[in-house]
């Protein structure tokens, strides 16, 4: 399967721990987007990255959340000191370039549960 | 502030009939619109899109209509099939290409 791969699919953390979510884009894709979906809500944009660069992080909470997309390896969404309100499905999408002719392809998400 | 609104949380349609999913938006700067389909425990899958310079785009059983003056778009699926049962997200973007999603409409195709 050459699609967007996210792992883990499910992640359980206790309050105060750190959560690391990984996303490997489709082969040949250098643009990565992270979205969060709360229960009964739509997907909310968090951050847009290209290799080694954060392009737009306007949807990221100012504290505890960070994202990276290193030259080698997957993109990582990191949540420090998790709280109950961080429980959600986190989706990653990738595209081969920016622009309307290149729809974003989504992974199957990571479901984060905070105890 | 919900810029993309899907006012029907769910919709039930008989198999073989037409399914019409509606979407309204408030931001007049949006110039590109998309529909995504999502099955449980999977990521959204791109279905069809439309640019604001058009009022209709068709792809097989799926047609999207755009009414810019009303800031309204709709997705028509005809004929509806059991595999169409899913959550459908309307989405919109402007020149910064950031996609804004609606809350989704759950479509049930009845046998």
C-alpha cells in the first residue's frame, strides 16, 4: 500500500505524558498536513509542512504542540503534557505539491485517548 | 465561527434514488470547493472538486453544483448504492490552499 501511513492507529496516554504521532506521506509527496477531528466535528487544520520547513502552523495550539518533517523519516506531531481535551482523531494528509490540482490524500488517522 | 456549514447531520435515501447533500459557506474569498467521503476508522477520501469559475462538475455518479450568489453547493449521487453509506465532508479553500471542513453529513442508503 503506497498510501499515507500513520502510526500508531491507536494511542493511549495518561494525563501529563507525551504523545508522538507519526506520518509517512505517499511516495513522491513532499507536502504534509495535520488535522484534528474532535467527536461529532469536522476536521480542523493544524499545520502544513514541507521537508524541514513549517509553512503554516496557524491551527496549532500555541503551547504543548509541535510538528516537524525532517529531511529523512516521517513527519511527527508531538503533544507534550497531554490533557483530556487532546483526545481526538489526528489525521495526516500529503500532496505532491501545493495547489488545487493536487488533492490531499489522507491517512487512516491516529486515535488518541487520554486517561 | 463555522465557515463551512453542513446543516444536516444525517440523511437516509433509498437505494437507487438520488442523494443530495447540501453545504453552505460564509467566506466569499473561498474559490475552490471539495467533497470528501469517509468510512468509519478510515481517513477521508477525495471525491470531487469544483472551482468557483464553474457552476457544475460531474464525475460518474457524482455531480457537484455551485451557486456562488447563494454561497451554497450540493453533491448529487445518482443512483445511490449501498457502498455510498458514509460520512460526507464538504470543504472549501481560498488562495492560501488551507482547507476548511464542514462537520459532515452521515448518509445512509436503505435497501
